[in-house]
C-alpha cells in the first residue's frame, strides 16, 4: 500500500528554495572571471543571478574557493565585483558568491534585477 504523500519528505529542490537569501533571476550575458595573482582568466555566460551571487556557464571551471574579479556585461553597462567560487559543476559552470560589492555596483545590479524574470 502506498504511503501517505503528506508524510513524505519534500524533494531537495523545494527544501533549498526556501533557504535562499535572495530570489534568483534568469540572465544570459557575457561574463569574465579574473584571478589577479595567477593572472587566470575565464570567459563564460552568466545564466542566473541574485543580489548575493550568480551562476556562470564556463567550460574550464576555476577551483572552488578561488576569489576572482567578476565582470558581467549588458550592452554598454557592466556589473563588477569580487566573487568567490562556492561550487563547481564539471563542464557546466560555477556558482559564485559576491563579496565586497561596491555600493554603486550594487545599484547597477538592482536595476538589472528589476527588469529580469524571477526563477
């Protein structure tokens, strides 16, 4: 006999969705990660973004915990901040957490987010 669905644990995605600090938004913009000490450069596309971080599709993903300078372009505008690699998906991309974002850059990001579709 099947168990009562109301007593089953929720799937992983629904559990984590309520733990997110900021809502995520769909995005498709060119992105560049630069690690200034080793002069490492990674080019990719920002596909998800929030006030706290983003996901960058990149074929050659940087290592977890790497701190980089991030630049996301939108026409003639750009969003620039420091970011740390939180997780890496081989041959897919990296999840980044924004760190030390300047107030003027946060204003740019908030304007962008206001025009994007929430996911």
